[in-house]
C-alpha cells in the first residue's frame, strides 16, 4: 500500500506542476496583451469585434486558449487515480 501511495503522490506532484505552469502561462499571456497593447493612449487603440484589441486578445482569446490547453492537459497528461487505497483482497 505504501508504494501505491508514493506513486499517487508522484502523479499528484507532476499534475500540480502542470497546473502551476498553466497558471503562469495564463498570467503571462494576459499581462503581455493587456499591458503591451493597452499601454497606449486610448485614442490610438485598435478594435476587434468592437472591443479594444488589448482586451480581445488578453481576455477573449486568452480564455479560449486556456480552455483548449486545460482540455489537452487533462486528456493527455493527467492520470486517473482511484481514491480507495485498499489492495485487492484486503478488508
């Protein structure tokens, strides 16, 4: 049972690192577009679908990119771990 717990903790640590990487990527994406494009004078803004470009790319496109990345990570990188720790045959 101890080996099973150790394996579960290794998997949990790997998945936590993936989660932190996703959060950092999301923040860098948002910050880069929001303050990169949004630091100009408002009279110089360009617009996409009626929204300022900085808002569209940081919030709308950023959300869509993050949803896709999270779906891909859950589908291909995360592992299904059973919550019951009992070995077969143990009571």
